[in-house]
C-alpha cells in the first residue's frame, strides 16, 4: 500500500471521491462532513447540519453537488460552491445507510434501516419509488454504472438486484397525471416501478455491502459471516461464483477496483484485503493496530482508493505507477506491463523488445522499481521489491530492436538496488552486510567493498552515489573513499546533467541541486509531490509535480511552465519539447514555451545581448515577471514591459530614470506623484525638475527655499509678491527674510498690526525715519530695546547660482541604451540625467519676464486640470495687484 494522504478525525462512515478535482468527502460519526484536498493535504470545508452520525455521502458526477444521509432520517443535497445545504428530502423512518446519485438521471438512491430503498428525483425534490422486500435493515443500495439496475444488501442475509427500467420510462413522460400516479403506486404498492430481478442467497449472516463490477456482469458482497462472495448474473438468473475467505471479523465493505482486475475488502478485523478477481486468491493484507475499517471508496478514473476507519481515513494506491526507465542518447528503455520496450526519440517509434516477467507473477507492488542500461554491452538491469529486493540481468539480443516474444532466462540475484558502474560491471547493494558487490555480466562477484555509512540504496554517479538515512554521499569503489556528502531528506530519484557536472536529488517534497562533488547549490521546496525531472541543454532543471511542469534555475528561482491534467514522468528534453512517459507507459512529447526561464537564465548569467533580443522579439509580460525583475535589481528592464503609468512611475524612480518618471507623472498628474518626483530629482541634484514638480503642486514654501539655496533672488522676490497677493502673511515674511529686505519685513509687520515688532525691527537695523513714524503710532508704548551694534540679515551667496547641482550620475546600466526604442515611452532618450536640457524640454516657468504686477504663472499650456485654478492656484488674473 502506498499511502498518499491520511487524516485523524472521528470515525469515518462514508467516503466519496470527486471525479475531476483532487477532493474527497468524508462523513463522520460525529455528524460532520469534511471536504479534503488529498493532494495538498488540506481541509477545504466542513458541513455540519446533520443531527447524529452521517453514514452515506456521494459527489454528483457533473454538478457542484453532493448528497448525504444520516441517522436523523434526513437526506440533504448540498452545493459545495455555495457552502450550504440546498434542500432536505424527508420520507425514511429510520437511519439512512447509503446515498448515491445516478450517473445520468436526476435520481438519488437511498438505503435505510426502515427496510426500504427509496429513489428520489432531486430536481423535483420528490420520492419517485419505494423498493420494499427486504425484511431487515438495508445496509447498502447502489446504482449500476451503466444499466437500469440497483443492487442492495441487507441484514436479512440476502443481496437483491432490482430492475428500474420501467421507472425510467415512466418518469420521462411529460404528463403530470402519470407522474402523480407513479408516485401513488410507489407509495402504496411497494414500488411497482422497480421490481426484484434476483434474490442472491448464500451468506449465513447479515450482508453489509454489495456492489457491481464496472464493466462485467458481476457482483461482490461482504457479510457478517466474514466472507466475500462473487456472483455472476445474466438476463435470466444470477448465481454464486466463488467465496473469498480470510477476514477474521465482519466484512464491512467490498468493491471491484475500477482499473485493475482485483477486489478490495475491509473489515472490523482492522484489515484491508486485496484479492485477485480472476484467480480468486488473496494478494495482500494491510493491517492497522487499533482501528476497525468501515467503508471503502474507489476513484472513478484514477488508481486511488480510500478507506475509513475508527480514527480517520487513508487515501492510498495499491501499486506504484511510475514506469521504470533509462535514457541512453536518442533511446529510451522502459518497462510496460510485462515487457521491456524501446523508444527512439528522433523517429518516435515504440518497439517491444522482450518479456521480462513470467506470466502469473503479477502480485502487488512487485513491478520494476528501477532500470539501468549499459549501452556498450546492450545489457539491462531491472530492480524490483520481490523477495525484499532483487534484480534481473538481461542481455538484449544483437538483432535487438525487433519484436521479442521469447522469454529470456535472466540472471537473478538478491540486493537492495543494482546499477551499472562500468561497461561490463554492475554494483549490487547488500543491505544485510552494508557491502557493495561488484559483479560481471556472468553475475559473478569480482569485488566487495564495505560502505563507511549504512546505505539503503545506490545510484549511478560515475562512481556510486549512496543514500543513507538523512544524507547522500559519493563513494569511490577503487579508492574506497567518500568523495563528497550532502545532507538530504529521503532521496527518491537522482538526475544527472548530460555533462555530469550537476545533479538534482529529488525527494517527496523537495529538490536539491548540487555539483558533481555534492557541493550544495540550492534547495527548492514543493507543497505537492515531486514526480520526475530532467536537465535541458541550458542547464535548467525541468521537473514535474502531480499537477505542473516547472523549472528550477541554478540559483533556485523557479516557476510554472505548464499545467498537467494527469501526472507524467520526464525522460528527456529536446529544445522546446519535453518527452514524457505517462502512467500507462505511453510516450508523450509535450511542447513548452521556454521563453520565461531562458530570459531569467540570461539575466542570471549576464547575457544581456540575449535579454535585449528577447525583449524585442517576445511577449514577456505579467506582474510576476515585473516583480521578479524588481526583486533581482533590474527595474530598468521591467520598465519596458509595463504599460500601467503608476507602475512605470514607480519603476522609473527605482531605476533613477527621471525622464520617464516625468512623462508618467504628467499622465497621472497627482500631487503625491509630483511630490515623489521632486524628492528623487532633488536627490539627483536636478533643480530644474525639482522646480517643475513644486510648481505643479503649488508648493510655495519648498519653491521659496529652493530659490534661496540656488541663489535665484529674482524668482524669490516674485514668490514674495505671490504670497502678498494670496494674503499669505507668513509666506510673505519668510520670503522677505530670505531676501534680506528689511523694509519689506517692517511693512509686513505693520500691515499685520504688529507695531512693536515693526518698531524693534526698524530700530535694530537703524532705519531712524521709520522708527519715528512708528513711535508716533505706538503713542508712548515704545518697547525698551538693549543698545547693541547690529547689521542687516542678508542671506549668504550660494556656492552655485542657478542651474543644477553636480548631478548624481544615473548609469545607463548594463543595456547601454539598447532598450531605448522598446516598449512604451520608447521615443524618449535614455541618457544620463546630466545630459538633458531640462529647462527647455519641460518648459519650466521662468519668472524673469514676469512683472511683479502681472503674476501669471499658471501652467495652462501644460494641461493642468481646471480644478487647479481654484483658490490657492497660480492663475491670479482676477486679483488686482498693488502698484
């Protein structure tokens, strides 16, 4: 048994797989219904409207519905997308044991302890037939997967098969009176629409379960007499075929596997048993310590089973589905069914070579696990778990790739794993002694080497790569030395690059990339199981999970290439074609788009000519790619993928491209963006852009300070005049202070009513005429000022008057202007910020030609929004200025 998923919960009484999604429903004895994603191992939803245990549950085949039946006598139909119960069907008078949707008609069949089976139309929400005849609890009732039949099992020790063909004919009639009559007949006369076709008697005690074979006219049943019985039926009669004995307690559930010729049963003896349906013999038994098993579920399309027990449920497979294969140049050798096959990539020709398994040895999980090939000797080593681990050595005939039908007498031996290590030598791991036995093609031991660390598997690595409990190490068979080791969780597969310089170690949920000496490069973690992988010609590792084909770059960056419907196993990669084996052993070439990972690889390896070429010729886009480029320090490259102006603005600021930032800011035209542009321009020392940004946001205080530190006294005086017109007293005073204009400051203070301050200012600076005038106005309330020598407060002369500071050099970067004409905004030159004549290009408002009495710094020609002309804007035409 290969356990895929396990839950811990209250006792599970009902199970149902979803036909398309990786979901399973589990109904519990506590009254809760759980919806699980068995691939991710997560609980998706829970439904708890039933009172008491829920014994039956079933997914609809195509609608987003499921049905449940419980000990509260209620059948509930749920919509799992809406997360609620749609309606309740009432009619049963005792516990409901099973419920099931019909595969075509809008019907539900239910079995109950009230000794009846009911068929319901879930669209009209009515009971359309009541099947009576059992005289004890009906434990199970199921529709036939194709025919108009129902099978039921009861504690009255019988299995009954019911013909519901006439029910189908009546319910398709459009006449309402016929429907009503059908309903009345069903209720009062025991269901004349469904008649008993066979009564199967043979069990000595109550029968707990019966189910149809998916394709053959067979029925299997399990009962409290601890027996599993197989029944055959034809149009006239049904009879017992055989009895399977082995369970030690009541058989609670039994069914035919949907894809294999086997029967699976479980029991209160805490075991699951697998039987050969043709030979009617036991194949395998799985036991649990303390949990009785109650229910089985089989996936309708995949090789998956589920079993519910006292403390939860398990989802499992009976056999490994990964084909054993080995790649050599243009050839693939693999095992399918009982044959070794050869596949040629160039011609895509698949040929059967020779039988590798004796007929009749199809016991579970005894299939090939690994395959190793020696091209020079045309020899194949096939390892399996038979006898606790064994190998078979085949020499492919020289005429080789012809249809082989003769069973070759293979050389066999016991060993944990076996692999070719030289042209005509192979190594076998002997676990009991922790030795590696080197053998020749005659299966004779030529050398023995004790391993320094206990190993449970060996792989080819030029030398030997040995897997220990929590690590792998490379062992040199000649020198008997460990050449390198690496800590790794249980490694399942080892994939070498073609030049043997890199290796990928695949575990269940992780991939470790290392070099040939096992020096760690990167580790990748996956939530869904990793299935296979191969290296492409560029040194990128391509791998598959249950649901995706993905890539892993040498630095550990990964991404999705393609979504898969069914799992596949990569064998080889040629350019943009991935060759895979599916679970049926069929070779499938899959075309992929490698643009994304080749682009990232080129960035990683600094192949910037490739990057520029790909940007010009490819449709690379998406938020993930932009985020990746930002994260890796290439915002200037991301800039050329982006059409959204806000994102372009952010990327332009991040990459220091002030020119594109200005263009985007004009498009967005929001105060916050102009402010951020001003901050970045100030950091770069570009005073022209700073001035422009402050003008667009009408940030008078910052503009005044900018003019002060750049020594532009003419524009500073205009700022003072603007403050006067706007009646901004503090702004006017600050500008006068910046200009060193004492008389203007006194005038401002007088106009503001601060006569003592105006007097103090005039007195301090020795303006005696003004002092006398102010003294009169103060009328004796003259402030006492200390006598001291003073001088005018004049702002210092700036180091650089006008123009820009020495600019922060914005590097052209690795692409040397190669991206100038790529993407939106490609007509702008991508130059050093210092080379741009910002004053001309951006039409910065120059105050030199503006008279103090004619302030018209409105940026109408720049397309400023009309709301900017409201109070507080630059457009002051309506205001009369003083002479």
